[in-house]
């Protein structure tokens, strides 16, 4: 096909999602590509993504806000382990101060995306809250739609649910008016969500807390205890300009995350002993090895953060407890366990995990052919083999989500600027022979939500650039300084077939 002229578009970049990833990309475009037009399509009525959707008691970050915050916007609150409302306030302030709100189209659920090589543009189909369809066009499609299914959580399919006479609640769809004052609550699960909900539902002196909250776990989790307030960060803010204080704290916290993760992988026994000593110190005579000794090493699943040891304080006050067992079935008054024990409950909270979704479950088609994501390789942790002008954000498993969102946004801006300088309309990571790569499962985490979804996830090779790497410090250098025209990412004009041969011809013609 001969190269042609790119068709006009409604905006240069369409960002799907107005959560952390989408808002971050909008700001990076303003800073690094001020000549590019952009818009955001947000399926919900409010911005914030995860932080607007989840409304369960105590909703908070499980990463410190000096790394979950953006590289360009200092986190100034006293607490570094922030609650949901504080994070939403941070995001709303960024959107308003930088004039982004009027670029967000709310109640616009993306239900299809079609790439046309001849026109060098995406046509994106959206539906509003009433199901009315509309379309918009863009040169580049940037998905900040998260990593899980917004419509349905993971369903553990417990037997006897219909027999339970109380209320069953999932954290993803928490009822606004849930009254749990004086009631017996069982929270099923042992991850970050369960560990947040348990202390938040216990009595706090206002008469509205539960009588008792039991965390029912099948498998123990590794916990890390740290103060909700970062004394180092708060001291620096008193003596240094906020931007510099934030930069230093962010650097310190990134290095600490990296050190702890690498130590867990190279010397797991030392980390196990350290975490166990922390638990014993904080729980005292409430410490039960069976409940707090996982059958896996730290960071084989995400380390669960417990700010100010609040979960363990609730246990010491006899307002919360942990039971390690398997569920036989729900019955009228609670949960029958396989051990023969019975847990009485008025309310059961199924904090059993998320269901992963690739590309926001959006059907993506390239020149009429539907993309099957499990047949494509990641490129540079954000693009995909043989898919043009398209990028996504999938955050780190072993560090803060925003660390990836920032470097991906910076990288895509570099690609856009290179395209402008080269006079190219299309950028495609070309992989002519997938068999030339050696596949590797970089998701070497035993977490249920990862293992359940491996069959739908894109492929990873054993070496860059064809992988979603899990090493932020190295990734940051590569994404910021690596060659854009690396011989793999191929730049062509509208209508051209993206192959290395075509790229050579384009360069020859340009010369």
C-alpha cells in the first residue's frame, strides 16, 4: 500500500479513563507535548477511577503517597498512607489547577476502538449512561483504564449463599447505607482490602462499630507495619521547599522499595524473620503462628501494608480476630467451616479479590481484525507487538502504580515528539517472527488474581524490549534515555504497511 495522507481527527490523543493513569498522561502531554490536543473519556460520573469506585470503610492506599503521587505534583499531606477521600482531593486539585476538567467527557464508556491504517487514526465508539452511542477519532489511543473488571469482581462461588439470612457485601460494591453497628461481621480474605476493612468496622467509641469482626482466611499473608505518617518527609517539608522535599522523599522511598523487594528475593529467610518479629512485637500474646506464617516467601505475593498496626490493635482490643480455615458452605446464620467450627455472622464481606481485565475489556480492532491480547507481546512495558499508535498502563506488582504511569506517559510523549520530528503518522512495535522470542512468565507472583488471569494476559519475553518489566529503577532509565528509533519501533506514513522493510523505504524516500 502506498503511503497517503492522514485523515483529520477530533484530538491527537484520546485517553481512556480519568483515574491516576489518565490524569497523569494528561498532565505529561501538557508539559511535554503542548502542541498536541487531547481528551479523556471516563465511563463514570466522577474522576478518580479506583478511588471513586471503592467506598468501603477505611479505603486507603497500600503504597506511600510519595511514590503513589505523581512525579510532577508533591504530596503535602501529613499522612503518607492516605485515605481514599484525600487521594480524590489530590486528583481533583490537579485536574482543576491545570485546566483538565473541561477535557474530560464523563459517563462515556468506551465500547470499541477501530484502527484504520490508511487514515492513520482510531475511531472510538462510546456509550453514555442511557446507552446512546457516539464516536470520536484520535491519532493515538492511550488506555488508563486500570487492570481489573469494573463491572464484576472475582466470584468465589461459595455454596449456600442463598441460605444466609444476613447481608452479603463485596467491597467493590459497598452499600452506602450499610448499618453494621453492634453486629457480628465476617470478612473473607486476607489481602489489603480485608486488612483495611477489619479495623475500620470495629468499635471506635461512636457506637457505630461492629460488635466483632472476624477475618476468615484460607492462607495467611505477610504484613509490613509502618507509621501512617512519614516523619522524614514531614521534617523535610518544614526545612525545604515542598518540591525538593518531595523529590528527596520519593527517591528515598523508591530505593527502600527496591532494597526490600530484592532482599526478599535473594535472602527470603532474613525478611521472614524480620516480619515475624514485627508481628510478635505488635501482637504480643495474640500472636498465632498458624495465622501469621504464610506458606510462601515475602513478595511472592504483594506485601500487605498495615499503617500504625491498626489491624493488630483491633485484635489486641478483642474487637477483631483471625480464623484460618476453609469454607464448607454458608448457612442461615453464618459460615460452616471444614474443620467443623461455625462462624456466626450478621454480615459477610467477601473480600475475595479482583477479576483482571485486559485493555478495559474494550474490543480493539486493527484494520478490521480483532486483537487477541494473549497473542501479542508487550513492548517497552506499554505498547504491543504489531499494534500501532496504542499504549496502556499496567502498574508494578512490587512498587507503586504511579511509578509506572509516570514513566509510560513520559515515554509516549517522547514517541509522539519523535513522530512529529520524523514526519511520521504511525508508530508500530514490529515483531515479524514471534517464535524468535523466548517466552517468560514475569508474573511470578502466586496471588490468586494473577494466577487466575494468566491465560488472558499479553505475552512477555525473557529480555527487553518485549516484556512488562518489574524493575522500576532500570525501567526509568530505559524509558527516559533509550533510543526511540531502536530498530523495533517502526515509523511510517498513513497507509503504509508497518514492517522493517517499509520503514527502510520510508527513510530512504525521506532522504
